[in-house]
C-alpha cells in the first residue's frame, strides 16, 4: 500500500501518514518495520531472524496504511525494528529490548549496559511517544486510539487457530462493540495475547490515561501476505470499526442529551 507522498512525514524513527486526517480514529502501528540501523550490525542476527515476526509485524503497516487511506485517519508508526526498541513496551520492561524472542537469542541485546538502554529509550522510544502525544493533544478528547499488529501462525511450535484478536486492557468499551459486529473469521477476545502479557502499553499510556475509546487489533500474518490481502483486511476492519464506534457513541449521545 502506498499513500501519496504529501500524506507522509517520515524521519529516522517515526513515520506519520495522513497527519491531517479528520476521522476520530487515530491509528498506531508500533511494529511496522524490520529496519535495524547499520551501527547495530543486525544485533548479531542472520538469515530468517532478520525478517521474521520477531523483528516486526509482517503486513501490519500495509494494513494500517490502507485503513488510514480508507477512513481518512492519521497514523503514527515506528520505522525501526522492535528488536532495537519495542515501542509497545515501557522502558522498564525486559521486553523493550529483548535478549531472546521466541526461539531466537538476540546477541546484540544480551547484557546491555544501562547507558546503552537509556540511549535507545531516548533515541527510539521517546520520539515515538512524543509523536503520539502531540497528535492526541492537537486532536482533542474525541480521538479513538486503534493499534494494528500481526502475529505468527505458529509460536514456539504451537499452531494458533485464532485469526483476529481484539485486545483491550481495563477499558473494554470499543472492544466489546467490535466483537459484536466483526464476523467471517475466527475472532477472539484478548488472544493470542492479553494484558497479562504486557502488550497493552500503548493503550494504557496514551488512551486510558485520557479516557479515550481504544482497542488493539492482532491479525494472523498468513492473512496479510499480499497487498490484496492487506487491502481486503483493511476494508473489513474499517467497516467494523465504523459500525462499532457508532454503536458505542449512540448511547453516549443519548445520555448527553438527557
């Protein structure tokens, strides 16, 4: 998926698509890229590990870009690998710069010095965090935060049957509404991950703190192999989100009018 160049703002750390989009939905894709800056020497990894799901969420960015275009919604995404810094984790999390991911050791992340960790936080996480905050500050209290991810069909040798996960933390308003309207796939709540796995950091940090509607969407990445598949999935998600959002906000509007 490729949006017109004028809709993009991209630097070495953060990318933005449709920054002026007026739709209430605000999209975030934390694991959009497998890019490892040259100075990290691939973190000591070789071969398939550099392009596998441990490095990024395959298909997630193309799907998020298509959703951004369909909805007219802004999107913020990371332009570096989750192995350099996982922008869906707080700095104190061991998973922010993982020494091991699934079956792979990550040599360049083993026994990182505190100063090196701080440098990565300041270089890769803080700009991403500030970009989201600035966008939400500019958009006001009606924003709806939706994060877009993909997951591997087989994890640690176990096959995953779930096709789409609808994830939430303490605030389940939008997730409940989305689960009510979504169809056509094996769709489950808080699978294949949930809050106990530490995957809802972005929702907690940027949405729950502002009492914004929010949801995290996980898509099995064998459903996002081709551009056409990403476009088709984006169309489903955009439609479901529009319907779910309308269902959530109708009762709110009635309450405000009474």
